[in-house]
C-alpha cells in the first residue's frame, strides 16, 4: 500500500514538472525578447547634409589640426600647400559627414560632457557648405562595450552613440593624407626593355622578339628575354627568372609616404643620395583617340587597334636603405619630390638577378 502511494506521488510530481517546463517554453516563445529587438533595431539618421555642398573642412585629432579647401573640384590644404592631397581620401571624409546615424540618443537632462569625453574630444570636425552654413561634429570617448563613440553636433544639446566610421575617416595626418604616386599599368608584353644598376654594375634586359612594338600585328609574339652586362653581348634568360622579375616590375607599389617635399637631408637619411639600386623601364602604350564612338562590330574594333599609335614611355625608380622599423625599402621615382616605402619582396627579386651573374 505504501509502495502504491509512493508511485502515485512520483507520477504527480512528474506531471507538475512537465507542466512547469511547458509553461516556461511557452513564455520564452511568445514573450518579446528585448535584447534581440535592440540588436535588430536600425540606427536612426540624425543629420544629413546635401550632396556636393561641402567646400571647407577643418579637423582636429591627436595629430593636430588640418584644413582642407575645395577649389574647382580639387582639394588642397592651406595647412601645407605642398601636400598633394588624395582626392579619394577626402571624398570618404565628405561621405562620412553627409549622413550621421545614431544607435542611441541621450537626452539633454542626462548630459555630462566630462562623462562622455566631450570636454577633451577624440575628434572635432568643422565644415562649411557653399551657402555659408557652418557645422561642428564632436566625438568624445569610445564606448568599448559597444565599440561606438559619443557624438554631439552644433545646435543640438543631445549626445548620441555613433559607429567608428567617422573617426576612422579622419584618422589622418598630412603624410597619410598625401596622394601616393602610382607606377604605370603594364602587361608583360608592354615592356620592351629594362635596366638594373646596383653597386656600380649595370645589367641590360631586352625582349629579343620586341613584342611591345608589335601590338598592331595579327599575332603578338611571345617574349624571349635576354640579358647581360653589355648590350651587344646578351644571353638568354632563364624563363622562370624572367617571369619573376617581370612580375616584380609590374607589381611595383609605393606604400607609405615618408615625405612629399624632400630635401637633400631626406635623401641622405633614406640612402637615396647614393641609391643601392636603380631600375629604368622602357615600355609602350597604345595612343587611343580621347573620344571614341562605341563600336559593336569586332572587325571595326580590330581595325581601330591597327590604326592606334604605339607610344614609347619610360620610368625610373631609385632604391635606398631599409626602414629600421618596417624593414621596407625607401624609394624615389625620378623627378619626384616624394619618398615612399616599398615592400621588400619585389625589390629582393630584382636584386636577385645580380646573383645569377
């Protein structure tokens, strides 16, 4: 009898437990989830600026204050008139200013500038529009929990939380703001010949098939590279080595700007007063008409290519010492007032040809 009573009690307990679990499941299914609602909520647009109206920008970050002025679609910096301002970098700044979105709004009554770092801002941006309207954006401290900055704008006492886009868009000093010079865009068959000089020794590299000057022919020949210390006494180059060196030339890329207004002191400091190595490349490009009508007929396109003029071009780059921090080479393009750093990989490939001699 006692045993039956125990079984009955156990069954009742199990039923109660099932009911409790079922109730909890129902609650979790049908009750709103505040965290999920907050995560999926879209940021609110709190300020917009009409497109193509901003013509002056002044921003202050940890690097100091930089001014930018738009004149005839060209941005320049009165802070340093020698700086070749990168248009695309400034365009990204303008885009960041044109629309500001906030994930949270803190009303005026709750505002304490010290608490949000607005008394010692991470970034202040003043900008002017063509109609004379002036606006100031101020970024306080970064809220590391949500990875967003406290933000305030002129004419509005509220404080907002915005993402890191604006801070990142203005995280530039003048060197980072300077436009980086690019090397000509070339294919392997565009290069006619090139010369490398290192430690007083010069090597000449020539495509014996001269594919670069035969682009108007029906079939462009495959390049056959020869090289040597004398132009009239060249030997065939190993195909793999030839390919690697060509890839290194076509992949030349300037990295960070060291100075855009070099002096003799800068040249000496970077080892460019007496370069370790120099490279001169002769290449060709097709001189197409500036304004061409769209042609759908393939034969007409081929005819235009035959009529196109082949232009001879060249560029020279000098390689100095390596930067003690990054290990990258200092480089200068001929007639340029700038010095850049360059990744060691391609430079070492160019230097390796002297080991083959």
